[in-house]
C-alpha cells in the first residue's frame, strides 16, 4: 500500500514539474527583460541598477 502511494505521488510530482516547465522548454518566447536598466520609467526618474551605479562611480573615482 505504501509503495502505491509513493509511486503515485512521485508520478504526480513529475507531471506537475513537466507542466510547470512546459512554456520554458517548448515555446520560443523567452523571459521578459526585468533588468532595472531596461525600464523606461526607471530611466525617466534617473534610477539605474546597483551594478551600473558602481561602475560609474569607479570610473569617476568616487567609489567607497
């Protein structure tokens, strides 16, 4: 009895994992660019990502 439940639960977890990854594996549409530097609204406000700000500070010589 335990083995039936165990195999059933492992099979169900496999099906769920496959269905959750279906879009990533089979569709050509990729993940959206969620980088702060790619956001127009953030650029309007003068906000950039920490990596870009660090790079600019190091080039200016004002890094901590």
